[in-house]
C-alpha cells in the first residue's frame, strides 16, 4: 500500500534503491512508486466473473441432474405399460398395432439413452485429480479396450513417443477412446481405418493430433459436430447419439 499527500491509500508497487558516491558510501535512496489500483480493480472484476461462472455452472449441473431424473420416471412407466399391453393383450392386436408398440418402445429406449448421455456430459470433470499420466501407456490401454471394433474393422493405429504429463487420467482415457472410436466408426466403405496419434511440444504445452483416412468432415460442419446431440448422418448409416465429440470438447 502507498499513501497520497491527502492521506488516501492505494495499491502500489514500490522499489527502493540505494545511491552511492565514488567512495561507495550511501548518500541517499531512490524510490519508484507504481500505482496498481487499476490492475487490482481488473483482477477483482475477473475474480467476480469467475465466481459467477462457477455458480452458474453448478446451477446448470444441478438442473440437468434433476430434470434428467424427473424425465426418466415417466419414461419407465411408459415402457413398462407398453410391455404389459403386449404381454397381456398381444393376441388382440394385429401386425400394425404391434409395429406401433415397437416404435413406442424404441423411442422410449432412445430417450433413456439420451438422458444418460446428458447426465454423463454434465458430470464430466467433477472431482478430477491431477496425476502423472504416461500417454503412451494410456493409449495402449485404450487400444486394448477397443480390441473388438479394431479387429472387426481391420484398423491400424500408429503412435510413438507420446509424452508423460500432468493431467486427468480418467478424462484423458475417455478423450482418446472417443476419438479413436470415431475414427473407426466413420470409415470409408471397404477401406480399413489408418489412424495416427502424434504429440508436439509447443510454447503453450503439448499439442496432440489424431488423424485418419475416414470420411472426413466438411468445413461448414466443423463447429456443429462439437455440439451435444448434433449428428451429420442418418442413424441407419452410423449409430450413436451425437455426443462423443461434445465430450471431447468439454474434456
């Protein structure tokens, strides 16, 4: 703190340097005062904004959690009663009516999956702890977990010399699993996936890249695909709920 002539105080950075004569004797001092009031005010505003954002995020997470649970109960009732109708009165319905019941059941099942995805999305990053992560070993584990689709698609995954860094192990595992799963899923017909993972150290930190020889993404859709529940293809062509890349972005 520093003080003006009128005795008002303000935040300041003060440097004091001794002055010497030719005999190396102290003959005085030089003082430089830098007013930090504006910087302190800016830091206070930033802190307030950060606290407001954190509060809003917690409110949003709570809303998603409550809304999702409230939605699941009527869906469960719907599914149960459709099954009861088919079981007890199935002989009274014709083929068209049974088809309608199947459509209702499939729609309810898909809605339950979407709600679970929404809950998973809202919980990402909660209670995560920073640890040392060997990314080379982590990717090997992910590849082992995806061994069935990798073998079925004939995918080849190339990676080497990935770094050891401090990060969130579970979240990084999920990130690479989503990216590799997408690369395997969105492949060209009749072409085995060829996937490469690289890491490059920059001034800001490590930059990872995951590239493949799949169907690609048109430039006009590169923002849309990272939004939750956004899809570019019909469900019959590529299964999924359109949430994998939204997870990646949030992670």
